[in-house]
C-alpha cells in the first residue's frame, strides 16, 4: 500500500524563486517555510503542477522491473523478489 491508498498525502510543490529565477520542487510540510535551495530566498512563487495519478506508479515500477529482468540485472528488486540461483 502506498501513501495514496492509505489517504496520506505528501505534497510536493513547484516553486520559482523571484530573486534568482530558479525553478524547483519541494516537499512542504504545513509547519515549514519554503526557501530557495539555490540562494536561500523566501520570495517564492508557487507554480501550478500536474500531480501524477497514483495508479500510474505501479505500472511504471512494473515496467522498470520487467526491463531490468530482460537486461539481466535485478538491482531494483528486493532480495525476496530476486530469482533463486
């Protein structure tokens, strides 16, 4: 179960710094004040961002694991999921 299926959301926001014009993403908790990672400014503009649908995540992981298996490496698998020798 992921965060979305349990009803727990971790908001990631896109910002643009008004001082240095850098664009970046931040995980923002309700008690924190976001700052620019490049210059430390708090003069930020929150941008519109398109959230990824929770259903896409499982498909992406499955696709990546299938590709890794075809290539013969299992670095993105848990030890319990790796093929037995």
